[in-house]
């Protein structure tokens, strides 16, 4: 039997399997009936009394599902730790962008504080308007990315500083959860005064959690971007 | 009216996805991928999910696009100086 | 009255954006295409933001910050695109004026 023919048989078998799976999946999807009075409306109903947060998404992410957020942050930390382990040995302290432009440097200097301010605004107002820790952290990291791209070797991250910020904010995040467990009934329970809906001082423990998440995410993503920009000769 | 805009963006996203997969030049693929992220961010805003739209706009357009371009520069011989 | 002024300014802005898109399609080479695609679209975006301020004056501060951001980024990115195109492909303009070459 020549190899071409084997490949054809394999292709037919694989496509048959894929079509059977698709038909099964379509059957499951078509026979699926949504629960009456779904979880979302229930959460929205109790959101007003329990958290006083204007943005219901953030109260789901940090308050009702705080443990899942801890898992997400851990996954992000582990992936960046793995990339760092693989890349650190090959690291050569030089930017790959050999691009010298005075206009770009001045413009980056003017834009960098604006981007950092916008990221901090998104983090702090996470319980009032769309946004939160993850989004604001990534915005701050994109500001650092602009500086890496614009100033090729004059701008370097202080790695001790980023490690310290990341470790302290992760520890603070877990500490808030444990304080909730000790002072109130459950992990990530609310032990702060709730405040009034729509004010900056409201939402109880949610802004605190989001500040920690934002610091952690910004430190991690900036470190990742610096790894990618400064290495040479990936094998 | 909103439905018409959403349908146009859906058609544009499908076309962009076909172009991304079937392109020979990887740099063009990355740039089209950034355009795909921008279109889906607009779609998320129209579906009233601004949280997801913010994340998609920063991650999908900015950071991951630049990381993919940098990786492309690292593995290609010709593009050492941009 | 204020709404009417806002919609008129927004209409002017979208008109400029359409002109910029036509120029982006019709211009012959990279540099002139950049000229059409950035100057007109910067002014168009700023006019749209100004119209939005007229429509809802309570959002004025945030929208003016957005305008400042566009005013900072759009000319900068177009200048960098033009410069890198010049450095990569050489002089492609048909007008014969080469300012960046005379500086060296």
C-alpha cells in the first residue's frame, strides 16, 4: 500500500469522526433548554444589597467568584514564570529595535504619563464603570511597551522592583481573601463598610482586590513584553 | 440599524479570518489579525459588553500584535532593522 | 440649537473622514497616501469629538482629553510610518523634493 492512499483513508476517517461529533454537538445544542430565571438575574438581584457596586460584572468577578479570579491570576503568573525560565538564559541585554528617532522619543515621553494615568483610572473606577484590574493592568503594560519600542536601550525595567510589586500584590490579594475568611463567613467575604452606590468609596472590598490585581497584572505583562523584546536568537 | 452594522462587521470579520489564514506573508497575517481584534472590539461594544471590548482592544490589538510581530522579527533573517 | 450645532460639526467631521478614505484609495504612492490618510482623519476625528461635546457638555472634560490623545498620537504615528517607509524603500515621491535626504 503506498503512503498516499493511507493518508486518504486517514483523512476520510477523521472527517467522518468530525462530522459525527458535529451532529452530536448540534443535537445537544438544539435540545438544550435555558434555565428559567437564570443565574444572571439572580446575581443582579442580590448585587444591590450585598456589594453596592455599580458595575455588576466586577462584583461577580471579585466578590461572588473571587476564588476563580485567584485561579486566573495564578495561571497568568505561572505562564509568565515559565516563559521567564525558558528565556532568561538566552537573554542578551539589548533591544532588537535599532531605531533612533528623536520625535518618537519626545512623543513617547509625553504619552507615557497619560497612558499610566488612564490605566490607574480604569483600575480605581473598576466598580463604577467598565473596566477593572485586568484591563487597567494591561493598559499600564501597554504604556511600558510603548517606552520599550521608542527608547531602545535607555529604558529598562528594574527587575527587583517588578518582582517585589508582583509578589507583594499577590500576597495582598490572598491576604484580603483570608481576612474575609477570618472576619466574615467566607473566603473573599466583605469586611469593609459598603458605602453608597455610585460613589468612589463604595463596593466594600472590591476596589482593594482590583488594585492588587491591577498591580500584579501590569508587572507581569510588562515583564513578559520586556522578555520578548530584549532576547536574541531564539532556538 | 444596529443589526445592519452588526451584520456588516460579522461579514468583515469572516473575510478577515479567511485572509489571515490564506495569506502567504506572515507579517500581513499579523496586521490583519490586529484588524480582526479591532473589529471584534467594536462588536463587543455593540453587544453592550464594554469590559470585554476594553480587554480585546488592548490585548488583541496592542500587546499580542506587537508580541507576534517581535517574534516574527526574531525568527526571520531579513528584518533585523525595522 | 446646541444639538443642531453639534450635529453639523459631526457631519463636517464625517465628511472629512470620507474624503480621507477616498484619498487613501486614490493616491498614487506611500507618502501622498499618508498625507491623505492622516491630516484629514485627524481633523475629522477632532471635529467629531467637538460635535459630541456640543451634544453632551457634561462629558466635555473626558472628550477633550480624548481629543488631546488623538492630537498627540495621530501625527506621531504617521510621521514614524513615513520615516520607516523612507528608510526601507527609499525616495518614492514624484514631486522631487527630498527634505530628509538633504539633511544628511
